[in-house]
């Protein structure tokens, strides 16, 4: 079903374009789509900063339209949504700044993508606005950055290949982050700290975070997956020691939600896990142990307000991000392994050509928004995941424009 663009001035608008990730999304759109048929704009609450974004992206003729919109001002958000086919939101932490926009999009039939990794907030948005979005036709797609497109679309890719080769899907898929170079943005840190703060105060949030199926349409679903990896493990897939992967808590839930939204295409007994590789031998074990201890120490420290304040002094502030080196843009390499119920093994790889924290994320988020705006999709209104909403169309965009390379390792 193609998206109807009647009476909409813009195909895509980037809200939060003045933030660290938002300006990189704008830069990507300017470099890839300025002068094409895509009608796009940037939005934020500060006109001076919006003009600074034009300078950052190289828009010396001020050809990109800047729109005033405030995350805390519902009328301005409704006006934006009424005039736009798709809004790309880069305004995290989303639990603090994102709810009014989702409400406006769901009610007015405006498609929406973001890069949130905030499970409790997503659960709240799904429960509150799913029926509204179904009624209006709005497609709401969370987690369209490094959280969780590599996980979700990588699983989609290897499962599609398994079906073609073996005429059946894989019963289990294991994601291993083998190599990566990049940093983390202040917005991601702020979102993580906010989730911890909520969990400390609310037993229900703690229970939700511990539920491997927290984002399934029915979160009470009982499958084969339990808790995410919490310590050091040796992986026969990559022949290295592995540590817990910090983003597994969101990525795994998105992949399981995709399976459920696609009528359990991969099976009701499908299992999915994520880990981060270090190396082989003693050095690899010690490195994995250090990462594991570091993650647990950060979690313990963040329980108290004083601890969160301390971490805030040590980590990037909201709106900031890693140091950008144009000559060394970063990268990542992920390996996927799985087996069919008949015992057939399959291995796939995913390579990203940019820093996962901003360079690659900005491309994935932008192409997700453009996909919703321009491509003919079969999905109706409601809350979706990247793979369940956009499938092959997004996979194609990510490979031809988004800097991702998916391969089957024969």
C-alpha cells in the first residue's frame, strides 16, 4: 500500500535536527536527497540553532526549510504532523521529550520513526496509541538506529536466506558484535540513566525490563528465551570469548516483537541472543571479564542519584557525541549464526561503514524515514518494527544507500 501524500507540504521532517544525531541525519539527507523529488525540512525550537544546522550540512543558500516545533508544545507538534508525511524524531530521552509527538502522529495519521532504546516508554506508547494509530493509518516505527536495525534487519536477512535455501526458518539466531570502532552519544547516555531512574522507583518497570518479551504485542507470551547474557561465555560461532552486549536489552526485544508481528514467521519457539566478542585465549577471557564487570559496576553506580550524577560527569552530556574524525569514520562487523529445526546451519555477516553511534545511525534513521515516505508498503497503521514495517524495501535501501553490507558466509 503506497503512502498517500495528499495535502502534505513535506515528505520528511527531521525533528531535533539541532541535536548531535539530528544534525547528522540532516547532513545525510542534504547530501543524498537535496535537489531530488524528496520534499524535506528540519525542525526545532531554536531558529538560531536551526540556521547553524544549515551551515553544518553545507546548505549555504539556506534552501532547507526550518520549522519551529517544540517537544513540549503540543499545538506546534500537531501543526508539524498535519503538514508532514513522515517525522524523523531525534529528541531523546524519549520518555521525557517524545510522547506528545507520538500522540500527534498517531492521531493525525503521520508516519514516524525514531532511534529510541527505551523499552518502558515504547511499551507505554504501544499500549496507549496502538488502536489510535490503526485507526488513523499512522505507521509508528521505533528503534531505527544502531538500536535496533542491525539486529532486526540482520535477523530478517538471514531468515529470508534460510527460507530460500532450506524451505524453513532458523529456530535460533545468535548475534555477535565482532568488531566496532565508534563512540556513544550523550542522548543515549541520558536515555539509559532515565531508564535506571525509573526502574529504581517503579517495581513494574523493573519487571518489564527483565521480561525478554516485554515488547511483544502480548508481553505475557512465554517463549524459549530467558535473560540476556550476563557474564563471560565462549562462543563456538566466532571462536572467541564474549561479554554481555550493552544494547542487547533493547535489540533482543525488538527482534522478538518482529517475529510476533509477522505472525511468528520464525516460529513460536524461535530464540534470539546477543553478545560482544573480545578475543581468544587468556587475553580474550580477561577482556570479556573486564567488560562484564564494567557493565555491572555502571549499573550499580547508576542506582543512586549521586551515582548517576558522577556518571554524568564522566560520560558525554545530552546533545554531545563522540569526537568526529572524517578520515576515520568508524565501522562495525556483526556475525549472525543459526540453525533450522532440521539441523541446517547458516552464517551471515553485516558490515557498517560508519560510527555506530552517529554516522551509521544517521543513515539508517534517514533511510527508514524515506522508505516510509516514498516506498509502496503493505503494512497498515499501528506500531511496527523496522523489519515488520518495511522488510525488503528497507533492506534494499540500507544496502544501496545506507552503508550496510549483508552477506551469507558460505
